[in-house]
C-alpha cells in the first residue's frame, strides 16, 4: 500500500502531567496512523512553566508564525505551581487560541458506557451533548486595568467584549453542528440575558437571525444559572449548547464531572479556516507529575477529535471505539488519579493495542 497523507502536528506537552498524557496520546495516534495509512510529522515544542522559569519567555511571536504552518496542534496542559497564576495561561494557552483565531471551543459531553456518573438514574442515553464555547472574546479578551491600585479608592475593570462578528460565527458553527449531529436538532443559547441585557440581547438576536437559515433546528434560550441545574437534573434535554467564553468555561467543568470526571473530558480549540488545537480540558495536576497515575483518556479522546478534524474519520471513530471498549469492559477501576488500577502509560498502550486490532 502506498503512503497516505502526511499531517504536520505541533506537539506541546507542557507542564505537570502534560508530557505523560501526551506520550500516551501519541502512542494511540501512531497506532491509528499505521492502521489507517497516514503519517504524522510531529514537531515538539517545550513551551511551559519550566522554560519560562529558565528563560523568562512564555511563547514568542515567532512560534505563532511557525504554528500557522502546521496542520494541527496537540497540547497536554499548561500551569506551573512556581509561576504566578495568569502568566502561562495568558502567555501561552490564551495567546495560541487568540492569535490563531481558534474561535470555537468544542467540548463534547458524553458519558461512555461503563463509566460512573454522580447523576442518579442517568446513563449514556441521557448524557450526550456538545458545548460550543466562544473562544476568543468575552471577559477573556484581557481589556481592563486598575485605577488607584492599592488604595481604598481602587477600581478594577475587566471588559466583557461581544462582537457581532464573533457571536455570529460561533452561533453559525453551533447551528451547523446541531444539523450534523441530527439528534434532538436543538440549539440552546445559554446566557444571562436577564441581567447582562446588552450582550445577552446581541447573542439572542444573532441566534434568531441566523436561525432563519436553519429552520430545521429548534432554538431555545436558557439562563446560565438555571442551565447548571438542568445539566444535573435533565441533561437529556441538551443537544448543542452555544455560549460565551466565561460561561462556557464554567459549565464545562460541571459537565465534565457528569461524564465521569476530567479524566475523560476532551476539547478542541477550533479555527474552521485555520490551525486548530486539541487538548484535555483538565489542567497540569502538578502533584501527580511523573507518577504515571493520571488518566490519559481525555487526551486520547482529544487526539480522536484532532483526527476527525483532519478528515481521518475512520481513524477517529476507531479510537472512540477503543476508548469505549476500555471503559465498558472493566479494564480501568476508576478514572481518578491513582485509582485506575493501571498506569498512564499502560492505559495508552492498551488503547493503542485496541486501535490496531479492533
Ligand atoms: C480551560 C481552562 C482555561 C480557560 C484556563 C487555564 C485559562 O480553564 O481551558 O477551560 O479558562 O479557558
Ligand atoms: Mn476551564
């Protein structure tokens, strides 16, 4: 057989447990590449806390220019206990999302068969929806500052930016996804339009206008506080959720625990016209670093999303199947760090083996 396509993959293992989970994820991706006849041309980057502590550099602009020539980026985790919060997050993770205009943060919420959920009487048939989080605007834009800092008259501002262009492209993506999923054909716009009346109005108006092109999709609106309750009580109501950057960040941690925990929750930072980046939604978990105890499934699932985006659909589906098999046939005792009954690397090898043979 001739060699299939070659994809240029930038790999950023990052901090803490990042290198371990990325190594497990790469083993699975390589197994998929071998079986489905494509090549992964990887370039590793050491951006993260250690490099910052040594050199003072987070992510130089030249790296962004290099990233633009890649097909995709595979990221482990960013965050270091010796670095003040915000420096690495803003300087690396958010910089990549913003500079590469990865305007969609796609976070599937899916309970795999055989996985424990804290939700009583709910199973995989109830927990299966996707959160489309706007990923380049909102309170994350970094506009704001201090006035009279350190005095009793201090003022701190943090602007929440919502542009018509940014909202519309995100809403459009969400409508498309609801159509493609072909499930409940429902898009729920999650906001706080009863208090944030300006941004809420922009989001709702945009949804209603775009819906004119998606008459087959039902459009719902829900307040973010009530949404948190329904995600616990009636997760089966949701199909596709679209929301702003901050609400999306918060509700997807809640969503992650309903699908069994951060050990399985994957996400994609997507620029449909450019370079996208895939990562587990959990952080660097510094206390588990180097112990081979963290669950790599979120990272492996992120790898599947990455292959799907590259157009390697069959390979992506096979990884998903391999994850399902691993979780439903009792190979792993728990998704919690240290309680899996197997090591990070061993889970990677097991799933890679299934990808080759399933
Ligand atoms: C996430 C994380 C990031 C975010 C942090 C690390 C900046 O919590 O990907 O959800 O807030 O987006
Ligand atoms: Mn988060």
